[in-house]
C-alpha cells in the first residue's frame, strides 16, 4: 500500500479504533489514540502514553503505528527510559 492509502484506511474511525485496541492489548498499561491532522502537522499521528504518567508528561507520537509499537516495546522492556 502507498502511504496515502494507509492514511485513508485509518481515516475510517473503525479501522483506527481497531489499531488502537490492538496496540493497547499488546501493551497493557498504555493508552493509544490517533490524533487527526491539524495546521501544524499535515498527517494524522498515533499517540501513546502510559496510564501511570502524570498529565503534564507528553505522549509518544509517531506518524506510523508500527514505529509507535516499537517505541512502546522498547519502553516495556526497559531498553529506553522516557
């Protein structure tokens, strides 16, 4: 699939929700959502944050759900400290 086809696929709310659910099942203790494109960013972003993080701590953000999954895995295994 081309990048624009992937973005269009996840523009369908059910598909975005399914990916968020998949990532949250794979990474218990995380909340995942897809943020729509806005004036500052021309592509929608995948966002994730640990439930235990304080409100002022920013989420991990990626334009690609697979890369977000990798970052979350690295956090879960202790390879990276946020």
